[in-house]
């Protein structure tokens, strides 16, 4: 079901674990998968590659 592993800094992992438990997710993996899926869905709404770049810049992923 899962592909390659992703490494997170300890402090970020601790936050993800805390909030995944509060939100009622069954695991950290489920929470991260849901968060990434939501973010990708938002980016996919772009009409062109230029729109994708603007969205990613707006989200702070690229400069």
C-alpha cells in the first residue's frame, strides 16, 4: 500500500503525531496521506503549468 518512506524532522514528526491523534486518525501515515492528498488536489485545480507554479509560490513551496 505504501511506497517509499519520507523522513521528517523529529519536531515535525512529534507535531504530526500529536495532531493526528487529536483529529482521530488511526496513524501518522493516514494523517500525512490525507494532508498530502488535500494539498495535491488544491494544486491540481490549476489550469496551466504557470498557474501551478503560482499556487506553489503562494503556498511557499517554491520561490
